[in-house]
C-alpha cells in the first residue's frame, strides 16, 4: 500500500483546516479573530482523531498556518 492510501479523512480535513487558517490569518494580517479561534478549536478536535503516525507526519513538517512574504 502507498502512503496516500493510508491517509484518513480526518488527515485530509486537518489539512483543509490548515489552509483555511492560513487564509484567515492572511486576510486579517495576522491579527486574531473569532473566525481564527473557531478554526483552531476544530483543528484541536480533529488532531485527537488522527492516528499517531498522522500526528507524527504533521509534527515533522511543522506549521503551515502562517503566511510568509513572497
């Protein structure tokens, strides 16, 4: 089986949340917002549904939620 075949729906959802958080932070120029807090709460709930292997993958890659300059 390939790596991709072992990825769960929760892992995909977590990645979507990361992207949504990135966009929220970009739109708000890094300022905190209610929308950001909601996404972070959902990310926390989703994190605990991930397998240990999936959590390890995410930890190794580091955060993807902060916009960087071009």
